C-alpha cells in the first residue's frame, strides 16, 4: 500500500515529535480518516523526507513522531524553468500541476500583452498562495521531496528587462512559437538548464516576441498543431525531459 505523503514546512529530523499545522491536521483526520498509529511520510520541500507515525489525532491537532530519513525521488539533471503566461483559473492550475509532476525546478507566472487574466497587487498575492497549494498537492502526489521555486506574477516585459543578455554555456532560453523553423529536438546535447516561455491563451504579442529574441531566446515549435497553453506546457516539458532529462 502506498504511503500517504504530506508537506510540512520547516526543518525535519529523525526522532523528532511535531504537531502538524492545523490545516494539515484537519486534512489527516477529516479527509484521510487517519488515526493514532497510522504511518505516513513527511517531506520539507527541500529534499528531506521521513517516515512518520501518528502519535495522537484529535480534530485539527495531530502529533507525529518522525522515523528514519527516506530516500527521496531524485531531481532531473535538466533544470527547467517554466515561464508560463497566466491563463484562466483551471488552465493555469493544470499547467502548474503538470509542471511540478514533470520535474521543473522553477515556475514564473507571466502577465503578457494578450493575457485575459489581469491581476492587481492583492489578487496577485492571492493567486500566488493558491498556486503554491497546487504545487504542494502535486508534489505530495507524484513523490517529489523538493518543491519547485514559484515566483510572484510579473509582467513579461519586466521579466525580460531583468534577464541578462547572452546565454550561459550549457543553458538555453526557448520561446515556444507555432510555425518556428526549429523544433525542441534541435536543442544541443549536454544541456543542463533551460528556460521555456509559453504564452497565455492569446499567445505572445509581436513586441514581446521581438524583445525576447533580442535577449537571446530561441523560437522553437512543438509539432505541427497549435496546442492550448496548458497542453503546450505539459507536452513541451515532457519532450524536454525525454530528450535531455529523466523521462524515457
């Protein structure tokens, strides 16, 4: 039977006793229906994962005892940054969920010229918290002990302005564009890191594409069909992991 895995922020150590955060404790007792004596796994999002046993469970108050450190699922040798144009609720959730499952190292939500979604400061903070929950749930499900970094939403133009010109050796910057001359398979062997930019529902604006190409991003296609933004993210990451990462 597969061990239930839960994320707990903060340092974990073998033999330590800790009280789970109230929301996590409530999930354990009311959703998972777990009781004292049940086994689970706890991970800290930074690569540490431990066997644990519930010592007491009452309502939202759950105390666990940590056992031995477990062998965490290794991270991909290819460090992928997904710079994803922000799309409508369930589409963005899907892209972030699948990116986490497929092993990206960093997720950068981008507010683009043609983005349907517009966020003020308060809305951006709320979205970031929601997306973090999506990342955590995906990591719990897929077996990752390391959470991908999740940046606050930013304008694509600002992201480009903060990007240093020139591409370091062993890395690449790619702009996924239908109709581009080259495909993902043309990326060089020995690639260690890549930033992949995918536009929102309406795609990237002409000025955004021009500025990205000036900053060293390379336009690449993903097959002959035009995919939805959330489909493109999952498909492109899977291809990259198969070509240069740990899928296959």
